[in-house]
């Protein structure tokens, strides 16, 4: 991976951080998501909600019953969420997975119960799920300074990866100018996520898109106290802030600007159907009822589910940092997951 990065940097003298993220995460055969080591769960580098057990999927299934048609999951990880959802309500299930290595793992787990596709269909109808997908999209790193707005990129110094800057330009500069922050200030702008949402909006004929991820609305994302940005790396269940430490062997992420996603959806003439914390969304969808279906008299059965629920709902775990954004077209009734605590007005 280092040799691949060095070749590209030497050819151009500098690469954007977005390009760096693309290479270290998604380069075929070398990138974090494209190589073979374990990523999800206890044996990997981080745990996602579906990896905790089936409680998350069983609860989400209650929301998806409101949306007719097939389910399309984008970036299905280990296949754990698909497995849980199919167990609750078997229906046509499509997976769009860009990692060949992860696709093989999903195929081994799910068999012929799902259909794998290589690209977005020209027309979408049904429910689209993106669970912890947007945080792994390449972001541009930006710094607001007294001498202007600079794009942060990656260069080499004595054979080591280092930060380097040049004046921001084009679409990135336009987006950065619209963000009001004190100087100096560092953060990220995810142009890829905006384009992704616009494309989904153009393809969605009817149904809803659910984005589940960690992040903030814009006024919190670019808060004066968040002056060093949101970049985070995960390596063997240790979180740190150095994206150059284990290139290709660690996850590199940025929090999601949900306001930007909502704006992109509206630009594609989609309606914002709801925005809530993961905890509020799951409670609205009936997670307590799913828990109640367990045999409370059997500690062996109930105790692990209760521990899983605590991780999904607790403000100290996933409950508050993770959010759920739903956008769609042709959905004529309020969605179950946003019946209470809808924060759409914060976007």
C-alpha cells in the first residue's frame, strides 16, 4: 500500500486527502475494505450495530414493513443485517457491494437468498438501506486560515506520509465558503456523499432511503469547539486520529454531515421523511416489544439481548451519536421510526 501511495504521490507531487482515502480503503487487493483481514465484529477493528446480534435488524424490519417492494442494501458488511432482516420478513433483497472480498463473505453467509448487483438500477422502488456506509466515503480535508481556504492533502517527506496544503478550488472552495467557522479551523467536506445522494434521488421512483451512521447536523458538525474535524481511525478496536499510521490496514472515517445529505436529497426532489437519533428511532420501531418477545424467565436468552439493547440505545454507546435519516418519494404516511422525537427541523 505504501508503494502504491508513493508512486501516485511522486507522479503528481501531491494527492488530495479524498484520493488518499479512496486508495487506502478501496484500492482493489490493497485497500482496507478490499483486502482479506477481518474488519467487523470482535475479531476485527470495530463493531457495527448488526454485529452485536439480531436485535437491530429485527427492530429495523418493523420500519421496513411500511415500505413495499424490494430492499436494496448498499455496503452490506459481513451480511449480518441482511440475515436478520430476511429472517423477519423474507422479500426480494438486493446487495450492492463494491468490495469483491466482502461480497464473497456475504455470498457464503446468505447464499441464494439475496441478489448481488454491480451498479445502481436505473429505476429504484422500495427501501434502500445504507448502514455505516457514508462515513467510509472519501472526504476532502479543508482548513480555514487567515490567508484563505486551503485543501489538505498528502505528500512524502523522507519517505513518510505527511500533510500538505494548497489553495482550495472549484466545487470544494464553493462549499467551504458557505460554511461559517472561526479561523484557524480544520474539518472535512464530503462531496462524494452529496453526489451519491443526488444519484439515489434521481433513480428512486418510489420508496424510502434510510441512512444510518454517526454524525451531526451542520450546525453541530462545524461547531466552533470541533475545530480539528471529525477524522477517526479504527485499528483492532483502538480509535485514534492518525490516518497515516497503518495505511490499508485500518479503517479511516469521518462523521456524516446529515444536513448536506438532506440538502442533496431535496435537490433531487426527494422529501425528508424523518431524522432522529438511533435510540429514538429504535424505540419508535418497537425495540422494547422485540425484547419482550424474549423469554424473560430465561436469563440465558434474555440477558444477551438486554446487553445488546443497552449498546444500541445508551447515550454513552451508539444511541445518541448514531442518527437515522430517511428521505423518499411517494411515501404517503408518517414513518414509524419518527413518530416521536423527529429532529428534521435541525437539519
